[in-house]
C-alpha cells in the first residue's frame, strides 16, 4: 500500500517538479550560450545555477510539506484516504518517499544542468580536466546539501500541516500564532539537539579551482541534529495522524 500511495503522490506532483527544472534549465542554457565565458565566469555561473536551484528547491519543499495533506482535504480525497486500510505510518511514509524520489531526481538533474556553463568552458578550452573534476566535486557537495535541507524542511512542514489538521485553529490569526510558535519551537529544538553533538567536528575542506582555494565546511553537528529531528518529527507525524487527524 505504501508504494501505491507513493506512486499516486508522484503522479500528482510530477508536473510541478518538471516546471521547477524547466525554469532552471532555461536559465542555465541562456547563461551558457549568451556570450563567451572567461575562466572565473564558468565557476560563477555554475554556482549561480546551483544556488538558484537550491533556493527553488527549498521553497518547493516548504510548499510540498504544507500541501501534502491540505490538498487531499481541499479535493475531498482525505476522507477516502482515511477510509482505506492504511495507518499513519503508511500515509506519512508514502508522502515522504514520493518527495524523496522527487528530490533525488531533482538533485541529479540540477547537477547536470549546473554543468552547462562548465561544458562551454571546456569547449572554449578555458577549463582543464583537473579543474573540471574539482569544480564538479564542489557542485556535488553543494547540491547534496540542498537535497538534505529540502528533505528536512519537508518533514518539518509536513508535521505542522498534520498538527494544523488535528488542532483545527479557528481563524487566520490563530493559524499565524500556531505557525510562529511551531517554528520557534523547531529552531530551539534543533539548537538543543545540535548542542548534544558538540563532540562532532566541523570540518573544512580546501578545493583548488582556477588557482583559487575554495573552502567547503561540513557541519557534522548540524547533520546529526538534522537526522535526529527528522526521525522525531516523522514519529510525531505518524502518532498524531493516527490519533488526532479527522476529516
């Protein structure tokens, strides 16, 4: 049943994902073919494309988290969904798996799209094979971080939507108050969990690109706290969905 629900969610959202990638691809092609690129511009445009893709992915993950059950309710399909022999584990897992597949696909395509200006740099012979490898490695780390942050945000806002359906605050003002309190609690909770992992390092890696040293920091404390927050919020989403959510 989980995979049937996952496939259903993918079918309902694939157009949004394609539109998202289409916007990034169109901009990438335009930046790549609009004029001749110098060596520094190759890296700059690749990072601009990856950054734009990351920004859109973050906004998309918030939208998907907010709407994962709201759209079911608005289309009057939530009652049908709850009438099926499913529980919170299957529904929450299916929503997450669908978004996870979307983000993996998005990350792979964004990695390829961000290389459009890189390919032009190779064609113009302003980029060596060694510089290509170093730039590709840095882009890979950036896009992997984007995917991980997007997955965490989806789970955070999915739990908020389930809380919203269970509490049913009356009026717009109470929705805003609930949202502010929820975000405040989430930020504080994340910071608290992160403090438990102070023994983990924050490592900085140096990557040489075009004779310039680019520093990439990986916060293992934040990564561990993010994983723990995700597990806790998934568990809460399943529990609240089973006990509190009503049509």
